[in-house]
């Protein structure tokens, strides 16, 4: 069974964490927004679409590593 490397897991954590920080930073209220991986995932997909598909800056694996079937 394949597993992500520590480096790949760190990259995932970094991307998700930065998206969460962006959400908190853009929040115009004083209310805290709880960690919500569904929300983070939707935003990550949009960013990935731009970086990978539209701008062709990087690969999907480099942007957000995953285990291929």
C-alpha cells in the first residue's frame, strides 16, 4: 500500500494551513471561523485549477500531493 512521504504530508499541511489563514485574514468580522476541511478543500480546488490547469505553473502532484490509484 502506497503512502505519502513526510515531505508530501508537510506540503498538504502547508497548503491547507495557508488557505485557512487566508480565510481568517479575509474575514471582515471579529468572529473566528472554525477549521472546515470541506471549505478549505473547495478553495484549494479553485486555486489548484488556476495554478495547474490555467496558468500551468506546476503539476497537481507538486501543488497538493496525493496517492495515485
